[in-house]
C-alpha cells in the first residue's frame, strides 16, 4: 500500500516506515513562536533545564500579535523574547516585520518536503508549499527548542479534490469557507488534508496559502498541497537549499475522498459565531456593518490588497464604516506602496495599521463596540475573538469586504467585479 504526503514526510524525518496511527519522533526543519506563545515557551524552556537551543538557525520568534506593544505588561514580554533571541542566537522578527505566517515562507524558512512546527494554530499555512506544518503548544515548542525534534502521531489523511474553475468575483477565500462549512469544524480532527484538483492548480501561491491557513478550522492537523512548477518557482526565489517535493502514491490509503466543483461556487460568508456556519452571500446581503477589516495571516497579502483596491478605486468607504487594513508584512506594505495599491485604499478612506495581526486577535487594534457588526478577511469569528463578546464577526473575501465597506452593508462583490481579459487580476486569486 502506498503512502500519503503526510506519511512520506514523517517517514523521512523520523527514519521509520511511518503509517497512519504510528507514533514517531521526527527531526524538525523549522520552529516558530509568536509573542502570544513564546514567553511561556521561554519560561518552560528554563524549567526543563534548557541551556542552549539545539539548532538556533532553525528557529524564528515573531512579534506580531501585539505589535507595537499596547501596554507595559506586553512590553516586558517582548523584552523577554528579544533577550532570549540575543542570548540563544535565534532569529527575531520584531514589530513591523509582519505576521508570522507570512514571514516564515516569505523569508525562505519553508520548502517542499519540510517538517515545521509553530506555536500558533494557523501554522498549517505552510502546507501550501508541500511542507507538513502544524501548530503546537508552548510546552511542546520548548521541548523542540531543546532537542530539535518532536513526537507525532501520524495522522490519517482526507483528500479533497476540487475541480472546475472559480468564476469572476469568487476567490480562494470563498472556496475554503465553503469547504469548512461542508466539512464542519471537527470534520477533519487530527487528520492531514490534501487539497488537490484543477481548481487548486489554477490558484496563485498567495491564494493557496489562504486555503491551507484555514485547514485548522475543519479540525485538521495539517493542510497539504503537492508542489508544482508554481510552487518551485516561488520557493526558489526565497529558499536556496536542497528540497525534495513529495507527492502521494497512486495507491495511498485515505480515510475519505471528497470531490467538489468550484465552477458552481458563489461568494461565501461565515456568520457569527462559528467558522463553519457558512452561507452564500445572498443569504446575508443587506446586513448593516460598522467595521470592515482586510488583512491577517489569511488575506493580508499583496494580491488581497490589490483585489480590494480594484473595487475601492475612485470610490469612498461608507461614512458609517471604519475600514482597517493590515498588510501581512513589511515587504507587502512596501510593494503596495510602490504599485499604488495603498494610495488607492487610503484615498478611499481606509486606515492602514502596522504590518502584523492587526484587529484579528483583539489585542489593541480595531476593537469593535457592543452590538457592532464586523466583516473581516480573518480566519475566525468566535464570540469575543476581536476582544468584544458583544460584537458580531462575519468572514468573507477581500472583495466582499471591500464592496461591503463601500455600501455600509454586506453585499455581493460581483457587481463591482467586471472581469476584463488582460486586466492583470488573476481569476480565482487569494481574495
């Protein structure tokens, strides 16, 4: 019997013939922690007797969740991270660098066939590059820093085969929302999910990150894609070491295989307070909004900002709406400035915040008031997610968020998205 991508990567990194259900100890290619998890990791590292990080060149610490610091307590935690990074010789991405899940692949720390862990649940993002990447707790991260290894129970794999072509005005965010709604929040618990099919192959790398980023929202341990020419070209521009792309065997054993037709998909919206409560935009069209957010590790990339700017160009955000935009990294911010994308957004009335997580986690940017409706490109809409349990969060693509910001209510973005051949916007992009 053949193997899935997950089984192959965990076999290679453990030196065992690993199959679903086996427990292995595997060597890690990269370890990441952010400012919400790293301080506890450092404390546990000390309590475990850790003195030196096993492979400092394989470690990145990122200050992105509360950046810049909103208060004295957080400032002390940031200082702890800076001091630890300096002491151990590990890489630190300080305030303004961007969101961890943008930086790790953007800076060339992930490659096809890699095994990566991050002390953040959306570390599954890197699977778009054909890596097995997953989120872990602060204690597990401390052990990984000390040993350079981690134990895994090899997951079963679910294969989602998505064919057809996304229609104009429908994006990869709509696709993953639909998949999460169909799979439900626990439909893939502790499974690896392979995303495949012609609809996936047609997506840009940025759009693929949007898909794998939200694999955790269906309970998955990891979200994985095969490496194609697009993947290798993107990786080779950023990573210059050896890598071995991994594909599933034709006779690999899956827990389940589901097929979807992307051609029939409409813009989607996840309604409060569950990510898997997903409906076509028409079912909530007209719902008033007071805040709109474009950014986060799901949709703060350059392609996302360009989608929003195309809709906002020459128009003004509704005066009753606050549009907050958080570029995913400093590189994205600079590129969006250089090509005029940011100028368009600002002229339309958007407020740009420091590259990082922005309003998503509710640490200090854009906390909504009681009873307010927020439409966001984030990956979670749990009650209290943006620091107010009396607010309501709707999730959608950058196109839907931008169009809704213009009208002050949730709307179908397709009326603003008149596809023109050669217009420079990729059909089915990461929006």
